[in-house]
């Protein structure tokens, strides 16, 4: 398996102590846990913002290396029926926006750290560089995701092979951390999901998970049962976090369902004249604790999306902006300054192109979005279904409208037409659909 292969390479590299080149990837262990760190040379200038300059897809390194540990592109991106990781996703691995102190995601992460450090006397261990390549067992089985759950499908998850995925959530590390004896921890990292294309969805985003474990000494002295004790503590903790981030806001708890917690809740706040979901949480399913060697304990867990909250706190209108190296974006934010309001630096016009085809039983919108994103990258702003009909023969046709827009410059008719032509070609060749 790939994970064992990477661990072997790390052991060999440590034995021979090779020098460190760049760009790079290093597989190491932090507190005994697998960790992956990549390095890319990045420029803060915006050469692509020059008007009239034709967009070119960034070159994807074929091998990433650090300390003698090499991971070839072919390790993660392969022409194999069990693999659906494209170059566009491979190119995002290791950029770790959440570890940049002057980036909105890094600023938000550190603000959450400050809350926990202040209110829990540095009890919470912090992990923010754990390896995003995990096993199917870690990603799904260990957190009780049912075998038939939609998230396990190739339509929703990036599979390296049949037993290895790019993590869909930071919960993929929960069981291992519990087994290693951690009782208070925060895990932050980049997560990967095949998804639709619009201003609030992106196939790579960032999550933070928190877990706290209690012993019988905690709840027996309180006069309440273990589950109620953990739930009450959880709500008190997260209400305090919401006030820390958003100020004195009205809040409400909504009962919900997650496979790994019971009971499960969502915290909503009334912010900017509407109710907004902040995070999901609950009391950890006892089966997870039992399998992690903690049958006599109870725990709570929460998970939140950094982009979702940062878009609101910083007034960032498009999720693609988080990945921008344009100085007009990056220079607006400073370490420790939570909630600095983003000032739009441009609003170039969109260009709309439609593509229509007869769908097959195997067609999914996520597959179409992967094709479009693979061709146009971050120049595609939205892919939206605008028409759907079935003829007398029972054949169904769909029409999708693709919005192309750069956040940094005006696009030319020539390059948009070239992108659209490639989309039409790959709809036929990759998705095996008949154009109309």
C-alpha cells in the first residue's frame, strides 16, 4: 500500500541523512504521528494580472522531495480505475494555507487556538501538519461511516487506490490520536472532496476538529450521567468560542445526525441579519472510544470549516480567493488581525458558455465539474444546471452553463473559446456523453 511505501522511504532517508532540496516533500512524525509537508516556491507578485496575458496552467512538479524522501506524481495520480486524483488536486497538496500566519485561514486558526489556550490552560494538544493521505479505514471505518454511505463513493471522494484516499475530514486522525493516549486535542488540515463549482465550494478546503475526553471522576461528582455531562460541557465550550470569534451574538442549538456522535448538534448564530451554521458537534459514539482503548471514558467532538467562517469574518466573497498569490489580496491581512474586511480590488466581467448533452446512467455532476476544473482551473467560477428534459424515447438531456471569470484580469475571447472547446471534447472522450 502507498502509506507503507511512504513510511519505508522515510526510514531510508533518515538512515542516510541526505541533504534538503526544494521544491520538496518531507514525511516525518510529530508526536509519533505521520505527517506530510510539501514546499513550493511561491511569488507574491501577480504576473498573471497583466491585461491580455494568456493564462497558462501552472506546471505540476513530477516529484516532490525533502530530506531524500521522494514522492512521485505517479504515486498519487495514476491512470488506474481505482484512482481519481487529478493533477489539479495534486498541485494543492502541501500548500497548507492554514499554517500561514498572515493568511485569513491561519489568522482564524490561531484565534481559535488562543481561545482554547486561554480557557483550558494549554491542555489541548495541537496538530496541523498530519498527512492528508490516509487509509479507507482511518477515513471511514474508524469513525463509523456506514459501508453504503454516499461519502465513500468515487463520486465524492478522491481515491489514490482502493484502500487509500485523500482525507475527507480531519476526523480521519481521531481514532489514532485517541489510541495514542491524547485526551484533549485540536486537528487542523486541508481536506479533499469532489464537489460542485460555485463561489462557496472548492475541492480542497480546511477543517478543524476538537476532541475532549472525560473520566468517571468528572461526571460522577456532578450528579449527572456521563452523556449529559459531556454534552453540557461541549455546549458551554463552543458557545464561548462563538462569542470569541463573533462577539455577543444570539445562538441556538439544532439537533442533527452524524455517524460518529450521539447526540449530535449544530450550533447556529444570528449574524448579519440571518441564522448561520457555525459548526457540527456531539458526544462521541461509545464504540469509537471502546475500539480506541477507552471503554470507561466519555468524550465530545466538534468540527468546523475554516473557509466557511473566514468568508463571513473577513467578507471574502469567493472561495477561490483563498488560493490567490496576488499582492492585492495577500497584503490586506496581518498576523493576529481577525476580521479585517476584504476590499475588492477588481471585478472583471464573467463570460458564460453553455454545453448540452444526453446523459447516461453513469453521469454525475461532480464528474462534469472535475472535467471543467481540470481544464480551466480557477478560471471557472460556476457550473450550473439550467435545463433538463426527457424526450419521448426516454432520453434525458441536460444543459449546463459555465461561468468563466478571472479574479485578477479580463479573459480574452480566444482563451475562453479554447477552454470551452476542450470542455466539449472531454465531455465526449472522458465522460462518454453525446453532445447536442
